[in-house]
């Protein structure tokens, strides 16, 4: 967990749920880096599905890089899944 005047960062190193700043991570290693208008979700360390709850108002911008990632959204909860044991990054924006 890290917070500065501009950034909030929450990192999960294992499968246990982690929560701070209205963000919840569960399902495996993942990191959320957030500013007031941009959010980057990165998952790594296995092909387990990650569950990420964010505060209201975020929209998926695009998957980054060439890693295949499946994203499902239900309200403010995002499920991210990679097909391989690799990392994947997803970018979100808030107007």
C-alpha cells in the first residue's frame, strides 16, 4: 500500500484478498496504480482469475501490450484472466 498526493497503489502478492482506498484485489498477484483520472491494473504470477473492485466511474481503455487478457465487468468489479502464466496490464480511465 502506497499513497502520495497524486497516486494510490495497492499490491497483492498472493491469493488472499487485499483492500485499501476503496479498491479490493483477490485471486492472485496483482497491482493497482491509480490517479484521479487513470488506473492501471497489472496481474502476474499465474493464470488464476483476478477479481478487482474499484470505486465507481472507471471505464476500460484498452489492454496493453501483446499479452492475451480476458476482462469481464459486473458493476464496479472486474475479472481479469490471462491464458498463460504471464503478466497482463489493463488501463482504465475516469472522466
